[in-house]
């Protein structure tokens, strides 16, 4: 979880830099990955997120546009726009995170990088996306599989888990023991 969160946050920073026009994708990837001290697995997952968002940007922007009222994607704050792009990619194109998990990650990053109202705006738009749009291919790539196969969770780490269905007693015990994600 922590590894994916750090990779996702770094991917957001890169997508933001590219959107602001200050650097190209490769330069932003090289600079930000080094600055954020990502290991090889984290770098691979981060690169995958960045490249996927960049290659699907037009379609992602159209999805965002269909789910906002009174805004155009181009008029949004860059932080909000790029958090939405990353979250929409993860919600609709990727199978490595639950939709509600992607929403939660985007909202938490909005609290750090956005304005006071950003988290509410992002939550609202992504909730509409979840209700109105269908998942695409739900691809789980090799880098995502490696990112999901992180080290076991330590007792002292704070863990937030979203469970989208009723679980059996055995599954609940496995979750509490940190053996099931």
C-alpha cells in the first residue's frame, strides 16, 4: 500500500509538471523519481501510471468533461485536473485498485496539493465518474502486480482498507492478520 501510494504521488507530480509545460515526460520522470527516492519497483509502477495517463489523456479528459457541470477541463486548477486524470485512469482503465480506493487516494492528495475546496470537488467528480462510466479493459500490468506484492504490513503501520463486499469470518481474520489485501 505504501509503495503504491508513493508511486502514485510521484506519478501525479510528473503528470502535473508535464501539464504545466515545464518539462517533457522523460525529463520529469528522471528528475522526480530520483528526487522522491523510488526503488526500482516503485519507479516501474510510477512510469506505467504516467505513460498510461499521457497516452489516454484525450479520452480521460472527455470522461471528466462528461461528469462536470459548469467547468471545462482546461479551466480547472491544474492540481485538480491532473489528480482527476490519474484517478480516472486508475478507476476505469486499470485493475490494480478498487474504484473507491482510487477516489480515496485522489481526495487525500487533493488535501495536500490542492486548495481547500479541491478534495470535495474531486470527490464529487469521481463519484459521478464511478456511477456514470463503465470500466474499460481493467488491465493489471506486471509492474502493478509487483507493486501489489509488497512486503507484509507491520503492526505499527496505519492501514486503511476499503471492503466492497461482505467477508467471511476467515477472510476477516486474514485481513486483520495482514495476509489478505
